């Protein structure tokens, strides 16, 4: 099995756990004289089985990522870099939006006697930086995705 297939199975297992959790919560209590919609104990058993599968997948995915070379490190290193690039891009974009006054609707000057809002940050430079980060993020993500489809999942 390829790493990408295991990642899809992990996502599916995570969704199943959330669906089962919702069903357990919905069936955990019922009124006297009524019959619960579903057997909450059986649902909890199913959740346990899916969680065991999920744990096994996560362990195998993590082992594979840690053992697979990519760029100057491993896939695990690349994932950490990608996560930080996403956060960095988000912060820079938010800073540029705030400096440009994007979220301040109706706060502009109406009279010449009112105080003017000034930007404390260079918006154009921040936008350029955000664009460079977005490009780096796309390129890194493409390399990670390529590796996911080329690498076999370890046991």
C-alpha cells in the first residue's frame, strides 16, 4: 500500500470515529419506557475497533514519514516545514490585512478634523512576502504529495 492510500484511510477512520461519537452521544440516554435509537454499548465497541485501526495506521504513517528522505531531510521534516510555512503565511497575511485596514469597515475619516488611521507596517512588502511564502508552500506540498504516491507504507 502506498503512503497516500494510508493517509486516505486515516482520514476515513477519523471521520468514522466522529460519526460514531455522534451516534453514541445521541443514544447514551433515553426516556423510561422508550427504546434507544441504537445500542450505545455496541457503538462504543465499534469506536474502539476503529480507533485501534487508526492507531495502527498513524504509527505506520509516522514510521514511513520518518524513514523517507525528502529534500535535505525526511518527509516528517518537510511536513513540519509545511506546517510552519502555513502559520507564517497566515500571520503575514493577517498583518497585511490589518495594516491595510481591511477589517475596519466604516471606521474611515468622515471629516478633515478627525484623526487619520496610519499603517504601522509596509503593506506592499508584506503582500510580497506572503506571495513568496505561498509559492514555497505550494512547491513543498507538491513534493510531499509526490512522495506520498511513490513511497510504500512501512509495517
